[in-house]
């Protein structure tokens, strides 16, 4: 099973409503998908590596700069699919979602064509409410919303 780590940045609006920072996945497959086309900044890490460090590294790579300073809380590990689990950390802080610069990755596109295409891992980011996040996040990450709600209610 592949293991990933994620950093879920969150903030509280003036009206008391929490917001999450989500990233839209890059490339032609995701280009026209809004619902279930967003993710928490995340990436794989090797066995024995520190998942928290991996989460911060992946956030930095996908957003183009490090997250704001803050304390991290382990929300838990979700099984995103039969072949992948993601360990999620939460951090309170603000971040300019309008100015990201994701790292690039190479994919085969169209699938099984042999042609290679360089794409950004994420093509945009945005702050959204928990209800919006439930619609936007890929299915395997939706349970993080309840995990964050529980953490924020403590």
C-alpha cells in the first residue's frame, strides 16, 4: 500500500465558520472536474520517513511556498483507496490561495498513448467552507471534514 501525508490548513472566518484550503488537481483529466476534483495538499513518503515532515514538504511543493508557522495536530490516517492511505495533519493559519506555483510532474496523456505531458500537480487553490469541501474533495478524503470538526470542538 502506498502511504501519503497531507497538511490541512484551516482558518476561522469572522462569522465563526471554519474554512479549509483545498487544491485542485492539475492536468487534462481533472481540468473540467470541480466536484470531487479537489484534494488536500499531499504526497507520498517512504517507509521510515516522518509523515509530518512529508506533509510539510508536499504542501510546499504543491503550493509553491511553505505553510504558515503553527502547531500541527494529527487528525488520523484515512484509507483513500484500496492501494493508498493518507496521514493527515491539521494546522491553523492563513495562506494566499490566489498565488500558488505548483511543482510539475509528467504523465502519459492520453492514457496508454506513449505520449508524455508535463503538468502542474495542482492548478489552483481556494478556501472553502466545510459544506463546500464535502462536495469538492475527492471521495476518499471527505471523512477528514468530520475529523477536523471533532478537533475544532475540543
